């Protein structure tokens, strides 16, 4: 049974799952959920994702929502193939968990707000950004990125953004 990702190519949460699948070399089918048309709020989709969001992941007997839970599942189920994503020892796993929490609690809220104002809003509503909201969020993002810079390797951004899995992910669905 083919792995299915119900998602939208421009969705960051969908992209995170697709990148994990590429890292693991797992073939998948993207089932398009047109966020612009509001398909994520329709009854059929709400049966899969009760909060009306993407992605949803189907793999054999399991149907999962929440991108980080999905990625933990992918990392564990496909542990023996592709890139090791989750660490082997309790210490390695704890560090992966720590930085996933940082991403979810500190980075994600502010980057999502900025992404909406600077990219998604125009596509979905035709309106330009709320400049005051952007001005308030940029320093918050910088504060998080300063911590990333201080705690990760100097080349962390180049290292992760140049990975073949990410390069494939960001062009997925755009051709
Ligand atoms: N915590 C969820 C967040 C998912 C989420 O916010 N998805 C966005 C796209 S990145 C979405 O579906 N937005 C449509 C909406 O809220 O109507 C996850 O990580 O899966």
C-alpha cells in the first residue's frame, strides 16, 4: 500500500513531512488538499484531520496528523533505511527532541506569522502584508535565529537548506 501525504505543496508542515520521506527514501503519493479552496475544512478532510489542517499521513494501518508526530513515526518505522533522523542513544534522542521542541515552540509560531504576511496572504487574499505585524515579528524571529546561530554549527543553515531532500521538497508541486 502506497504511503499517502494529504497536503499542499506550499505548506511548511507538509514540506517537513515530504523532506523526511525523501531523507528516508520512502516513496509516497501527495494527495492535494487545496487550502486556497478551503478543502481542509470540508467534512471528508475533517474525518482525517479534525482541526482542518494539513498534512495527514497514511502508511499501512495508520492514519496520522500533526507533522512532528508524523516525522517521529517515519524516523522510527524506517529507522533501517536512508538518513538516520532520530539518534540511537537516549542522549542523541533527547537532543533531537529538544531541538524539535525549539522548532515547534519558538521558531514555528513566528515564522508562520511572517510567512503568512509576506507570502501566503497575497496568494490567498490578494492583500499585501500588515506592515506593523511584520515589524513586530522580525525581531522575534531574529532572537530565535540568534540562538540557533550560537548553538548550532556556523554553517547549519547552508547545510540543511542545501540537502538534496530539501531541494526536492521546495520544488515539489511547482512544475
Ligand atoms: N500543528 C500542525 C499544524 C498544521 C498547519 O498549521 N497546517 C497549515 C498549513 S502549513 C494549514 O493546514 N492551514 C490551513 C488552515 O489552517 O485552514 C502540524 O504540524 O501538522
